[in-house]
């Protein structure tokens, strides 16, 4: 999916700038869900379902490879292969001056750019008529508020959304809370290492958890 082309970056890259690794993983999981490639399992886990779709990007493909067994979103963020994929995702952002030292945090310019994108692409009033790309960009920019509006059942079943109700500000539930509070998750993933795997066909194995779409 290519929902970030209008602003120059893929939705998971936009989310990484705005919300760190948990946000990027959330957006990639939503992309896989919209493609019918992941389903929910017991205890708010996710797992791969069916063959890999054509044209899947490397970041989403890495997540799909990791979901041959059920994992929660929080476990997925900390998976060695995902941490490596996140490190590779940072490279073009850093080369464009959007991530700086220490710890490859978003620069002031990156924060201003995300704020501009969020203002230019406000949260939709309704989900009717939105394309998948529109949905991904909304989740990348607006976090839990977009999940609650656009994908409430999937987000609640998989733990991507806090069942406690709306939160003030932009928030991604699997992470550290609001955008300014994900430093520990970000630094932990930067320091990690691991090897990637190739992408192949996956058979859903979530059992009684069931799939379904919003």
C-alpha cells in the first residue's frame, strides 16, 4: 500500500516520525489487516492468515513473517526481526534530516512536518467512502482516535486500542502513551539487532480467536 505518496513517505514511516516504533508497527498491522493477511487470535494476539499478497513492502512483509505464531502487538515491536526492520526504515528518514542524534530521534523539523501533515489531513468525520490508503494515513497521523473511528472491532480484539475509552491527544495504545512518551521504546529498538527472513506463504493459525473486518 502506498498511502504516504502524497506527502513523500509511506504511512508506517510517517507513524515512526510521529509515534515511534509502536506507531509504525500499528500502521503496518492495519495495512496487513486491510489486505486480509492477519487475523486476531486469543488474548489479543495476531497471526498470519493466508498467502502473502503480491507487492507487499519489506516492512509489512517482515511483520507478516514474524506472525507465523500468535504474538501481541507489544511483543511484535520487540521482536529482533522487527527491530532490524525499524532500523532500516530509519535510514532514509535520517538521510533526509528527519532523524538526528542522539538515538535517531525526530528533529524539530520532523515534528513540525508531522504537525503540518496532521493539520492538512484531519481525522475523517466518518469512515464511509475512505480508501485503504486514506485509512492508513489517518491511523498514522491520528493514532487511537482513527482506530476507534475506522477499525474499532479489529483494534480492540488485537489490543491496538485501549478499551478504557478515548484518550486526550494523539496516542498509540501498544506504546508508551502519547507521542512525547515513547523514548524508552524507541531507544530500546535502536540498540537491538537481529536478522531478517524471507517472505513466504502463511497459513492462519489463530484458532478460535477469529478474524473479521470492520
